[in-house]
C-alpha cells in the first residue's frame, strides 16, 4: 500500500489530501482545505502564495509519514526567482487587467496561425505568453517557475517546470515537446529563465527539512502539475469514446486524444491541445464555468448554494440566456449587474430574481458545453457515447441534468476530487504501484468510486432553439 500526500490548488480552494493506493484500494482523506482566490492591492490582482504555501505545510504536517508528495494547481501563472532563488514579487492572478489588449498587440507580430501551429493552444488573454509581454521583466529575473514548481522548489530546492503545465504557457512547442526558442525570442524574454522540463511521474527532488516541520528526504513527484491534467487522469472512463467536463471555477470541456489537432478548423473554434499525462493530448476548450455563479454568490453574500440551486430548479426554463464566454465575465466584479447589462445588449429582459439568475447561468453553461462538445467531436473526428463530469461541479445535480439534456449524452458525474485522485495515482505509479497505464488507473477509480447517472430528458427541440438564440452568431 502506498501512502502519498496530494496538494491540489484550485482557483477557489486549495486542499491537501492523504491518498492511499493498493490493490483495489484508492482512498482520499482530506487533511486541510483552505480558501484561495484573488487579492487586490493598488489595483493589481495577486495570488496569496505564502498563505497557500503555509496552508500546504499545515496539511503536509498533518499527513505524517508519507512515501511521496505531489503538487498540482491551476495553470498559466508563474513566479520569477532571482539568481539566489528569491521570489521577485508576488505572483499575479491571471484575471488581472494588465493583459488587456496585449494578445491583440502580440498577434500583430506573430500571426495567430503561426502561434497555433507551434503551440496548439487556444487564445486566452491570460496565457503566460501575454502575461510576460504585459509586464516589465525585472532585470534580476533568473528563473520562471509555474505555481506547483515554485512550491516544489520551496520544498526541495530543485528547479524545473513540469510538462503538462508548460504546455499551457503558449511558449511550448507541442510537436518537439520543448520550449519554443523561436517564440521566446520573438517576445524578447531571455531563454535562460525557462528551466529544464520535467516528465509527469518523475521524482524531481526530496524534501529539505528546514524549520517547516517536515521529514527530510521524502520524494516530491512531478504529477500532472496542471490540475486539469491530473483531473483527466481520474476520469473513470473505459475505452476512448468519452468526453469530459472538468467542472470547477472553469469548465474544461473536451476529449482525450493521442495527438494534437492543429488544423485551421481547430484554431478557428479556439480549441486547445494541452499536454496530458503519458503523452496524451487534452483537446478542449475553456468554458467560463462556475466562476460566474461564484462571483454572484460573493456579491449577494449568499453561501447557501443548495438553496440557490433548489430555487433555480423551480425557475422557468430558457427565460434568459447569456454567452458565458463573453469577455465581460472574466474579471472579478459585480456579476449580477454584468448579466443584466449582457441581457440588455442582447435584447433580453434581465432576470428578476436570484433563482432566475442562477437558472440563466446553468442553462447557458449547458448550452456552451453542447456547442463545445459537438464542435470537438466534429473537428477531432471522434464520436463519444458518454460524458464524464468531474470536479466540484459534478455535485451540482441541476447542472448535470441540464448538461445531459442539452448534449443528448448520458452523463456520469464524479469523482468530485478528480485532480487530487489523478495526482495520487501518478505518484503511486512512480513509487512502483502496478498501474501500468491510464486504463488501469481509470479502472481503479471506477471500482472504488460511486458515480451518478443522468439520462437526457426533455425536448431536444427546446435546446436546438435555445442554441440558435444564444449562439446564432458563433
Ligand atoms: P476549483 O478547483 O476550480 O477551485 P472545484 O473543483 O473545487 O473548483 O469546484 C468548486 C465548485 O464546485 C464551486 O464553485 C461550486 O459551484 C461547486 N460545488 C461545490 N460543492 C457543491 C455542492 N455541494 N453542490 C453543488 N455544487 C457544488
Ligand atoms: C483550471 C485551470 C484551467 C486553466 C485555468 C487558468 O483550474 O487550470 O485548466 O485554463 O485554470
């Protein structure tokens, strides 16, 4: 039996989990869960990275003796170190406004087609490439580390960037599987700040016990350090005819493929080809996700999600629809007001109650999932029979049912803690547990976790009509 600690930092909460893996055993115990989110000072949005690190240490101490530690987190963001390994400033949140207009500027010198041909990445205004162009790199910057790599560095003293997360920077060559020297030079950033790439599943260092209360020598394993890569490992699918939605702050909607799809059609539909564990491709699109609902709850001061969902279930269907991927929903702020404004500009009467707002968000997400999944299947030439919903959003029964109804696919919901499970599984394999491939890992998730089934209900024609109302212009 392997006993490992999984650190999983999502955009809305972080957790440290104890994972136990053995023949027919895959168990998670939550040791510590802590708030995560943007903190604004002087107009800039930051992550509170030291709060995260302290909370990670609290969790790791609670874990006691473990065989290894693995860390995953949200993608694209980074910390810069000087020559002595000191962090230069607090990492900035990808929702910060400093990248406004930068993508458009960069695309004037690096054509979108060329960028896609090298990186296979979807255009998101906060991709690492645009963040680096948006900021003046400090002269002392010597090393760039993605967030999980930064925490691993603090634990072990070893520098490196793990591949699945590197693949989200838009500075990684998806075919050669190396940093793109060409793109890095074209944005004028020194190549030397990009450290060696690490393979998911490799031991990248060992814990150095200073005064952190940990035992020295425990191996730190580079898991799929991108949380979505770890989540996809734990999709409890059999075979390849499945789609997934990794549902949390974001909804990552797509397919797992053996190779990237770099066609003009994929680029035009803004699909990404992120790197997966075992060389797989995560062919997906970011849908804005439950972020919109989280921000409504923050503005309303209402943390009774169960109550909101119950009321939304009784609200009239298809009253108001928004495009959840509209840029105005990206930054933190008064989401209910932005929804009203979006409705006015699209000729709809704004929703009048919280229940109506929540219903609008969930139906609009379900429609965005439908559009994305149909596009993904058509572009990749892969048909699917089942849709797996994983992550915190898999607990949202109304959303799962609407997703089944909108897509016409049976939905299997769970596991909730997919990223932590994928993290644990990759560590267990690195330690010698006989889990030869993703199929074996997924079979273990299937046999140890109960899933909820949702069959499509309602009239498909209602969703067809809603889609043309919402996405007529997409
Ligand atoms: P992230 O990793 O991006 O921080 P999570 O996977 O933790 O996100 O998912 C968080 C989301 O899960 C919340 O925004 C919330 O909408 C949803 N969620 C969590 N618990 C429940 C619940 N009991 N019922 C419905 N939805 C839930
Ligand atoms: C989800 C996620 C997603 C990225 C976004 C920045 O947590 O990692 O895959 O696009 O955060």
